[in-house]
């Protein structure tokens, strides 16, 4: 019987606390600044991908959530698949003459997201990370996650960070080839297990301005972006890495919220302006600001940090001890759920249903 070459891998989304926004090379997806994220580690918000190689397949083919998705020649998907085949050829087939020549077979790929696609919930991040991880397994590659991140990056920039769990930096690099623009681990998940993320799905509609076209417009028109790249992000990357290593939630929260604010300010500084947050998003910010103010006035510290990507949904980072209170607060101020909040998910939390 013929051998079946097939592998399945899954990857979670990551939510940036220092935002990536802007490309210096649109083909290789090289960013204009470094970024840092937390990979969400529960079963919600994952992409699961199965890849199969067979000599009888006539073309590479992708099914996304059960529907055929076009693999455009020269597009990002085609690039990732071609790069993975190249790695197979160079690191396996060239070294072992008996290794099956899988790099010459076409692949069929089926990918599922267990959450709404393109709703500002980083589906492209988990999607491309799962694609690369499933092909790495199919091809028996023994390369590091950082090497795989070089390829996932060319699918969707933020995807490079989903190849690691825990706290992850995407170092922008300086080489025009892109070979030093990769993801590295800042700290593993176990380093700070108390850190939790609460996702408030304000809307699961498809987002209005894609990150690709939004970034391009910002790079072309925003003076604030240039200031951010040169004078803000480098210091923030260093300071938040230090805060993570020291498990310093006050500093982590201050920087996370400031960076979300600046990303949305940069979107507004774009011509024409881009609005990703809506009135519900802004009300959640007001709620978190007041919640922290009361805690600090009583001699405590920050209890929660909001952050928003290219969409209206809030991600609230908090320590586990405060998560229940925050969820109750959010629910009491937004009683219209689920019409306003399609869903409220406690991620990272071991007993989400107990909250
Ligand atoms: O990787 P993309 O093209 O989906 O861009 C992601 C951009 C943000 O989510 C807004 C920020 C980030 O660093 O993830």
C-alpha cells in the first residue's frame, strides 16, 4: 500500500501589546518597527490545518473553513508553500537520498478557524502559523520555530509570533533579505501563568480596512508613524520585555495601553483616516481607566490593560486574581450582551465557565 503523507497542526492567535503597523518591504513583509505579543493558549481562537502531499495531486489547493480558497501565483500563500518546499529540499532531501521527494509533490491543505475570520481577531496570524507548522511536520523538518517564523512572516507579518507560546518578540531586523526579521521567545507561558486575557467580541463582522491596505496608507501619509518608529517603539520594546521578565504588571499595563492608543492615533493620522474602534470599544476603555483609577487611589496598582487591534474588539489583559471582578464589571456595564458583545471569552483561564 502506498504511504500517506499527511500531518495536522494547530496554532493559536497572538495579541500584540507593542503593535506592528507598517511595512518597509511589502513583498518580504519586513516591518517598520519591532513588536511584541502574548500567544493565547486555550482552545478558543485557534487555526487547525491538515496538509497532505501526493504524487497524484495536480495542483496545490487550499480549503479554508471548508471552502476552496484560491492560491494566487506569486501571492502570500504560494510564497509560504514554495518556501516550505525549499526547506524540505535543502534540509532533508539533499542530505538523505532515500528521503521521498515530497518537495516535488503538490499539496492539499485544509484549514479551520474556530472563530470569525478577519474580524480583528488575528485569524491570519494563527492561519499562516498553522499552515507553516503543518507543512513542517509533513516534511519532517527539524528547524527551530524562529526559522519557521521567517516563512510564516511572509504569509502575514503577525503570524511569525504565533509559532511560539507565551511572550514573543518579532525583531524587525535590518538585513534587506529579511533573514534577521524573525520571532524570538521573550519568556515562556509558564514564566507568568497568572497573566490572563479576556476577549470581548464587540463585533464579528469583517473589518472595514484590511491591515495590508491600512498599513500602506499609514506608511505613505502619517508623520506620527515616523515619530513612533524612531522615538517610541525601541524604548517600549526594551521596557515591556523587562516588565515581563520581572512580572511587573503595572509597567506591562501602562505600556500596553499606551501602545494601543498610539496605534489607533496613527490610524487616525492616516489620510484618509482609519477608525477601527467603535463607541462600545471606547466605552470599554473608559471603564478600564476608571477601574484602574479607583484601584490606584486606594493604594493598589493597575488591575487591567486594554488593547485593540485592527477592529473594535477589546482584549483585556489582567492577572488571574482580578479576572472574575473584571468580567462581572464588563457584564454589568454592557447588559445588552450578546447584541453588543457577541461573546465574552475568558482566555488563559483554566475554568472559563466558572467565572
Ligand atoms: O499581520 P497582519 O497583517 O494581520 O497585521 C496585524 C496588525 C495588528 O494586529 C494591528 C498589530 C499586531 O502586531 O498584531
